[in-house]
């Protein structure tokens, strides 16, 4: 039997994941971070990884899987953002 609470929550997590992966694609295209406070995404990535542990305790396996995709997307975005911010700083320090 389908747990509709798990299914609905998983759909929200999956929707968030799609949007987060679109952010990753946009960041890779732009190769620059602007107008974003990157620690916010780090916070949500961390929370997302916690959800991967927490959802199974709630017997919500669909949410755990969808939440893993969202947490991974946020983590990838943070890594890319830090990479591009580091490059921007190096470029700005050159004469």
C-alpha cells in the first residue's frame, strides 16, 4: 500500500531536486556566483543529508531517495560555487 504522505513529500523533494540541478546547470554555464549567499545552499545541503538519515526512521523511503537527489544537487552547487568564487578572487588579485 502506498503511503501518500511519503509520496507527496517525495514529490516535493523531487521538485526541489529538479530546481537545484537547474541551478547547477546555470552555475556551470555562468561560471560565476552573483547575488547569492552560498552558505544558505550549504545549510540546505546539510539538512538534506540529514533527511536521508531521518526519512527512513519515519518509514518514508521514497522521501529518502528523492531527498538524496536534492541534497546531492545542493552539495554539487556549493562545490562549484566555491570553485568559481576562488577563481574570481585569483583573477581580481592579478594586476
